[in-house]
């Protein structure tokens, strides 16, 4: 029987804050004179999206979509399903999809294709954590916070079975062997 517990900090709240500020500046520069729309992917990207919105120097809008790809375990099922749609029209807008983590790439690839059909002026991807070693589907990520190893990470919006989203740092979830 394997239990899990929150282990070492992989990325601290201070490191996150510095990187989010840099990403906000870069997005602001690349969208100068425009008011981009951040599309956060529920639920893991909520905390990151809220911080990123405030790090972009010009006015920006925010909306959310929900997809389901994981069950209650730690591995992707490979199935992506749209469970909640945007409330705004993105036609003619500069859209940035904001994700907490890219793993296989299936979710972001599905979302990019889905949003592209709605005729945005531009469409880019911003991801806090990129697990490049787990990629199964090719995706071009425009803004990457951190490339991380294949470890299960919780905190700063990321969960394990609905828990730990509230933790301010990104920490590794470690297996604990029980007798
Ligand atoms: C996670 C993450 C991405 C997806 C990445 O979401 O937020 O949406 O999995 O995996 P992929 O690249 O293999 O598709 P999760 O299903 O855990 O939902 P949550 O954001 O609500 O926690």
C-alpha cells in the first residue's frame, strides 16, 4: 500500500513570484497596444492566472475553461473532455491559454485546436510548468515558467485528488511506503 505526502519544495513562492513577473512583462511586450484575454484552464491554473493577470502591465481580460483529463490518480488517462466553456467571445481577440502544467500535451493541444476555430486575432500558450520528458503530443509553448522533471507536484493551485491547491510553494508529492 502506498500513501503520499507533501515533500520537499521544488519551486518556492519567491521563485514563482519572480518568474511570474517576468512572464507578465514578456506577454505585455509581445501584446503592446492590445488588451489580451487570458484563458485559464480550471482548476489548476486559477492561482497562476490570477497572478499573471496582475503581472501584465496593460489592461487584460480573464476567462476560464474546464477540461477533464486526469482521474483521481497521478497519471493522465489520455482522454480530454470539455466540461465548462468560456463566457466571453474571443473572436478578434489576442488570446493566451494559461495552464499550470503540460504533461503529455493532450490537454493544451486539444484546447489550442478548439480555440483556434473561434477566430481569435492571435493565440498563444503560457505554461507555468513544463514536464518535457512526458510529452506525447507536439505542442509549441510560447511562454514557459519552469521546465521540471517528471515528478508529481502540488501547491500553487496544483492538486492531488483535490488537496494541496492552497499551498503557496510548489512541492513534490512523495510516496510513503506503509507496512
Ligand atoms: C492537469 C493540468 C493540465 C493537464 C496536463 O489538469 O492542469 O490541464 O492535467 O496534462 P496533459 O498535458 O497530459 O494533458 P488536471 O486534469 O489535473 O485538472 P485540474 O487542473 O483541475 O487539477
